[in-house]
């Protein structure tokens, strides 16, 4: 083992004979290996609680908690630590008992120094080997999960293309019918038609909804990157107010109040309104789903000339710590089967990051969640459609 590797070994010597410990520590130091010391089992566990240790060299026979009992405690609390036992008893029973409890090896006193040093190096090599193996297994698992997600996304893309094509056909019929009705309204004989204004407003809603549906199908067909990107000046507060109107019925079913608060005069945001609206719809729908009945969701806007910050805060069920790192993965969902695809937050983050922004979450299980969206106000786009500042 080279000198640099030796320096990285974190060693603890445990023996009630201070002279033996000190002598051994000095000899180890000459070989480039520093160590901590403990006089008994209780002291050993106290040191381990305060310091990261790789290898423990420990006497079996000690006053109070003996080496075997201490070994058992170490393996229960710190299974990654390797323990080398030292015994002055010629009886091999102590060593056998130690191996059963997970000791790396046992040596008989008086111990030959180079032999002990070799065992320390072997124990450390085992730790490094297991860490590498674990890292390789974790990497393999991540790659397999990514491959599964990629295959699912590819299948979803094929399905989405077919669905989008089928949706476009009835959309064209609806749009044509709306246009025909709009043309009829221009006829002189309908000038005094009862409720004409209401009828015109309804037709306008139909036409706007067709436009929105077409924008969604274009995204499904992956046509966004091929056509000219729609980047316009957005009144963020007005866009959020419009979005809240779209999800109002969903919130009212649970008796949830949604409050919008804007700090100061909001600066205009330059982005694609359809995609930014989709971000808000996804986050607000999730907040409603996670909220308890008759609770409240708060939406905060804070805008500067540099960036727009939007926070959506609920006091609902929250997200566990282990799931917070996974909620943006494709197809990961904490909802019941049939209630979600696991793509909402994945798509949301993709949209936000495409505009050079970032999406973050803070959550406490049982207390609620806070999703923060930060989007730069000045955005340029590269040829591949990715956002750059």
C-alpha cells in the first residue's frame, strides 16, 4: 500500500494497557499511520460517536465491557468498520467468537508488528473494495432505471404522437364550426339577436381553447423545437390569475382557497405563455391534490428586472425526505394508481430549465410543501431550443 493510501486510514487503538497503546501508536506513526486511542469498550464507543473510523484494533480482555461485547456494539452501530481483535489468551475460543460477531481477524499477543500492520492494510483494502462494489452496483441500478425510463418515454412518445394526431382532427372541425358561427353573427339579420354578446364571448372561449389544445398537441408531437418559438412579453400576475380560474373548480370541490399575492409591481416576463401556463397548472393541481379539505394554498410573486420568482405553498400532506429527490423523475408518482402518470413534475422541470430557470421544493411530511420557480427575465435561445442567458 502506497504512502498516500496509508495516510487515509482512520485507525483506533483500544487497549486498557496504556504503555502497549502508546508504543504501538509510535511505531505506526513511523510508518505514516496516525491513530486515536481508547482505554476500554465504553471509551471506544464514545470515540466512534465523535470520529469517523475505518479500522479498530482492540484487545479482547478489558475491564468493564470486554472486546467481544464492544465488537458486537460496533457492528450493530457501525457495520462498515473493520475490527481486528488482539488476545493474550492462547485459547482460540475468543478469536472464533470474535469472527462469529464480524471481526475481520484476530491475532495473539505478543503480536508481531509487521503482521499486524499487514492486517490493518488488508482490512482497509476490504473497506475500499466494498465501497467500490457498492458504488458500481448503485451506478448499475441508476443506469438500469434510466434505461427503463428512456424506453417508457420512447413508448410514450409514440403513443403521444398518435393521440395528438387523432386530437387534431376533431380540433379542426371544432375550429371550423366556431368560424362558421362567427361568420353567421356578421349577417345583418342577426344584428339584433338576443344574448349576442354572450354568444360572441362563448365563441371566443371556444377559439382560445382550440388554440391551447393545438399548442399542447404540438408539444406532444415534439414540434416545438422545429417551429419558431413563441416568446412574448407576459404579464405574470395576469397569467397566474387566468390559470387560477382554470383550476378554480378543482379547488372548490375540496373547499380549498387559493390566494395570490404579488410583491410590488411585477416586471414583464419574456417567455412562451402556453408553456409557463402549463407549469403553473401542473404545480397548482399537485398542490390541490396534496392539500386537505377546506385548507388554503398561497401563491407568491416576486419579480425584479433580473428574474421572476413564483412560490406555490400548501399546508397539505407533504413529501417524505426520501421521495423529495425522486419526484422529478419520469414516471415516479406518490399518487394512487390511476390518479397520475408520474410525468407532471418531470415535464414541469423540463419546461422551467428550458427557459434557463430552476425549480426547487421544500417539504415537511404532514405539514405541506413549497415549490419555487425562478425564471430569468431576459432569455435567448440556442438553435437546439435550449434556454441560455
